[in-house]
C-alpha cells in the first residue's frame, strides 16, 4: 500500500509542478478547472447521488460556475478577495460541524445540502490558485503552497504511524492523531525555512516570523479540509471518494487539504504584501 502510494505521488507531484512552471495562466486555469470538475463528479457520489446523470450534472454545474467566476473576474468589480473571505467563513462553519460531529449530522442529512457544499469547497480552490498564478514570483509562491500541503501530509503520515496514540477527531476520522498534526506542521515549517534560505536570503527577523506563522496557519486549516471530507465520507459510509488514484483514493482525497489551505494562503499572502 505504501509503495503504491509513493509511486502515485511520484507521478502526481512532478505533473503539478510542471503545470505550475510551464503552463501560461489560461492553460493553468484550464488544468486546475479539470481537476475541480473531476472533484465535483466525485462529490456527487460523496453526497449520496450515484446515478450517472446526476453526477454528470454536478460536473457540468461546476464547470459553468467556473466560467461564471472567470467572467466576474474580468467584467465586474467583484474581487477575488471578497470571494475568498466568504470561503473562509464557510470553513469556520465547517470547523463547527467537525467539532460537533456526530451532533451536527442533522445539518447534512439532506443529499442536496451535501451536494451544494461542494461549491464553497471547490470553487475557491480554483479561484485562489489562479490568483496566485497571476502574482509576481507566481511559480515560487505556488510551489511554496504545494510544499506546505504535501509536507503536512507526509509528515502527518509518518509521525502518526510512529507516535500517534491521542486521537484528533475520533468520531470523524479515527486514524488521525495529534502527533500527525504536529509532525505535519513541523515538516511544512522546515520546508518553508529551507525554501526561504535558498530563494529568499536575507530575511529580517520579522519576515522570518511571518513566514513561520503563515506556514503554521495554512497547515492548520489544511487539516480541517481533510477532516471535513472525512466527515462526509463517514456519514456516507465510504472509505475513499473514488479509486481513481492508486494508493490515494480519488481526486477529492488528494485535494481536500488544498481546498481549505488555498483561501487562507491567499489572504495571508495579501496581508504580508500590503
């Protein structure tokens, strides 16, 4: 299982980095859009809709929503920051659901409610990554975000295996532990420090502090993204969102942390720039 997981990651990570560095903004938007639409296809099943027509409809609805977002960004005064801040309010609500589960499961008892929850989860991911792609030093910034999320996942896996005994949220995801959270955060902070030493030499003490705070906050909310998908899978009674990625489950199982981390990363980055 671990070997399959590693081999799949060795394909996915370079593919993502290649798209970050080589694709122009429009191509990158299309690539991330394809990932989000596939995630929406899986989300329909996660919500309890197994019919092909319903899942296809959800994928098409998401694609249309992405097109609308693209239009809003180019033709209206609605800013990406407004949309991103609304998404962070959604994640605050998701935190309440995770903390209160199973008492909060009455909020998600209707399939259509669970289905529409995909929109505040998936759309800000697409929007945020495209905003970052348009920033100065976009490749470095996007690589930093990916390393934060990937580092947290890797660190959590091995720290949880080695030291995990205190459960993080047993009613939502019995396999996740506090040791995994600490291990993932430590791994990501170390990766952030290594990137800064290589690409951003000469940072002041205040800049170093901001770097570490951003890293820790992004990793913390990435855990929430993972837990929220676990909550829906537990309610639905399934282990993975699909079997598309050997050793990893489905698309949603790979991007759940990134869905929560991206809006937070965008807001914190803007705060630092300003």
